[in-house]
C-alpha cells in the first residue's frame, strides 16, 4: 500500500508540474473533515492558483478531496509525444476529470476519469519510450510505420514488428507484437537477424527463405506475411549449403504433404532446398518453417486470400497516360508512362495490396516546359518563342549589333533550354565607307 502511494505521489508531481495543460478550475467537493488535514496542495493549473469556489473555505486542511478537469499529455513523453505527427497524438489525449485525495496528511493521486470513458477513476499510466529502432526492423503503430525516433507510445497500446523486405531474408527474433503497460514493454524490442544470404551461408545463421511465384500473384501484408492469390504456384526456397546437410520443411497448414527436396538445376541444386505448392488453395494458409541440420530455423507465414482491387476507371486517368495492366488481383501491377514531351508525376507503377487498395494513386502526365525567357536587353530581339518541349526560342540582334551565342535554342525533355540565351554586343563593323572617307558604324 505504501508503495502504491509513493507511486501516485510521484505521478502527481509530474502531472502538475509539467504536463497539465489547458485546465480550468473545476468543482471542489463538499468539504469533509478529515482527521489528518493536508496543507494547501499548491495546484497551479494553466497559470491560475487553485482556490475553492466562493463560499467555501480556502483552508485545505478541511478538505479531503480536490477534483479538477484536465487534459493531460502523456506523462512519460519528454515533451514530444510524436508518432508520425505529434498533433494527432495531442488530439487523442482524452479530457479527464482528475482528483487528488488527502490521506494521512498527504495529497495522493491524481486518479483520473476519462470524460467519455467508463466512469472509473484510475491512476494515469505511463507511455512507453521508443528511443531507437534496430537496423532492418520495421515497427508500426496503428498501421503506420514509426519513422521518428524518440517516440512514445501510449499505455495499453500495441506496436507491430517485422523485418525489412524481401521477406525471408531477415529473421525476427522476438515477438511480432509488443504491448505497452505503464511505461514497460511486454518484451524487449526484437531484432532482425541476417540469414544465410547475407552471411556467406554460415551454418550459424538462420536460413534465407526466398519466395518465387512463377504463376499467379502474391504480395506482402503489413505484418510481413505473404498473401497469395488462390490458384497460384509458389516455391519457397530455403538457402543452405547441401554439403552441410539436409534442412527440413515443416508447416502448420492443414495440407498433409508438400513436394520438398533439393532443386534440380545445376546452378541451384547445391544450395536451394525447396517446398513447392501447386495451385494454392485456402487450406494452404499457415506458417512454413525451414530448419537446418544445425537446428536453426526461419519461418514464413502464408495466407491464401481472394483479393481484388477496384479497377482504376480509365476516365479518371490523365488522357496522355499510357498504361500496361496485368489485372487488378492481389499482387498485380499496372505500369504507367507518358509520351515524349510529358513527364510522369507520381508513381510509375501501382500494385494491388493485400488490403484491397492500390499502393498509390495513378500518376499524371505533365507537359514539359522550360523556364520562361524574358529579354531585358533592348539590343536583343526575340523573333520566335514557345517554351514547351521540342519548341524553340529564336533571337536576333538589333541592327548594328553582333550576336554572341546561338540564335535559336530548343526546349529539351529535361525542362532546360539547349543553349544559353545569346547576347548582343559591341558594334558591327560595316565596310561600307562614306563619301568623306569615314567608316560608318
Ligand atoms: C489558459 O490560459 C490561456 C492564456 O493564459 C487562456 O487563453 C486559456 O483560455 C486558459 N484556458 C483555460 C481552460 O482556462
Ligand atoms: C533522442 O533522445 C536522446 C536522449 O534523450 C538524445 O540524445 C537524442 O539526440 C534524441 N534523438 C533525436 C533524434 O531526437
Ligand atoms: C486496454 O485496451 C483495450 C482495448 O484495446 C481495452 O478494452 C481495455 O479496457 C484497456 N485496458 C485498460 C486497463 O485501459
Ligand atoms: C498484448 O495485447 C493484446 C491485445 O491488446 C493481447 O491479445 C496480447 O496477449 C498482449 N500481449 C502481451 C504479451 O501482453
Ligand atoms: C565463404 O565461405 C566459404 C566456405 O564456406 C569460404 O571458402 C569463402 O572464403 C567465404 N567467403 C567470404 C567472402 O567470406
Ligand atoms: C524455431 O526455433 C526456435 C528456437 O530454437 C524454437 O523455439 C521454435 O519452436 C522453432 N520453430 C519451429 C516451427 O520449429
Ligand atoms: C515502381 O515504381 C517505383 C517508384 O515509384 C520504382 O522505384 C520501382 O522500381 C518501380 N517498379 C517497377 C517494377 O517498375
Ligand atoms: C507551343 O507549342 C505547343 C505544342 O505544339 C502548342 O500546343 C502551344 O499552343 C504553343 N504555345 C504557344 C504560346 O504558341
């Protein structure tokens, strides 16, 4: 009990000292006489000293409980609770009613109640810190990848962990989901262990699992699992040196047998131990593990799912856009390009994701233009001008002046002019002489 009070007291200093924002003085409960009596709690909220409402005694020694509304930032956040954007986290900070209580002459608390919550008063629990993300690890919170360092994640929320793609080239050592509970993660942040592909086929590394889909389609979902369209053909290749012994494939899917064995081709028969699934069906969903002769394993999870993305309506596409589509099933890609004189703005390809959405919106074709030319030298005259791709700007000099540079410049595909704008200099010598023998300029 004493320990719990200590913790609560610690929290109150933090909360009242630093993290209470935008709070107004709320109601103070009906005073009740409490044997101990506490000193004034010295609450300063939003720059205002807390005093009971008029008509009530300002003497805190006769109060047992003080309630006040508060909007609290995360108590462990070092000022910045930032996941993707800090404002989104701030907006999520619920507004609460908090109370502190006088127990044996000391204020303890606060206990807070969320305004739209279940009505219970609970201690404010700490967020978890995430100071760095180990190499090749991808962490996400609410389906958004955590990019910023020094992030804090609220109490009672989870983050997902997976390794960088291609899947099967790193092994996640640790659980794929972590929970934050009062400032402590449910387990240490996992690491991504490089597999045989990166370690010169070391016997001490987990084996790489490569995925090949010679027919059909597949894609990787947000949790790093492989999602395969039904009917596809799939090869899982476990990379291990044959002279070190035979690996073993095991699986959790309902299928009884799969074709496994060393690859046949001369260039791969000594290092690829394969499991093949022909015409993938729903019951092939499960995880597939390759265990080496040393007992080290690596796993890929496979989900069979009949996912289609909405076909992109051609009327929504830029009229200049060329595209080549293989279909709109899971894992299928549409490729785009623009005709000469246009540049492609956006992604040159979009892929149908396991979520049923395209990876990007279709791109645009923007007409190539060169920087505008303005002539501010009265000796230089522009006789032709069009600043789009393949067109020209042409110049001449006022009578009597000499051009330096080329008289016609072209707008190139990279939005630059082929040459510099010419200049007109000096005087042009005409060899016609006047009657009086003077040379005319
Ligand atoms: C807190 O103080 C600021 C400026 O002093 C004021 O604009 C704001 O209204 C106050 N908020 C509350 C809830 O009293
Ligand atoms: C993260 O916090 C640590 C210590 O609190 C600090 O040394 C480091 O510079 C911070 N990094 C970033 C990117 O803010
Ligand atoms: C934790 O979050 C879950 C929902 O994600 C909720 O049902 C549960 O009540 C929360 N627990 C606490 C102690 O806040
Ligand atoms: C993390 O939380 C989820 C649900 O919020 C729960 O299913 C899971 O068991 C928790 N894991 C741990 C390690 O506490
Ligand atoms: C890779 O391992 C083989 C033996 O397994 C060794 O002969 C070779 O030198 C190693 N290569 C490198 C780059 O370490
Ligand atoms: C993979 O290896 C780990 C560690 O040795 C072991 O705990 C786990 O059960 C193995 N997984 C499978 C599917 O064999
Ligand atoms: C798809 O587009 C991205 C850029 O948006 C590019 O990096 C990638 O190489 C493209 N992939 C293919 C297969 O063209
Ligand atoms: C420049 O050339 C383009 C392509 O032929 C044409 O569409 C455009 O109208 C021209 N612009 C001007 C200002 O003449």
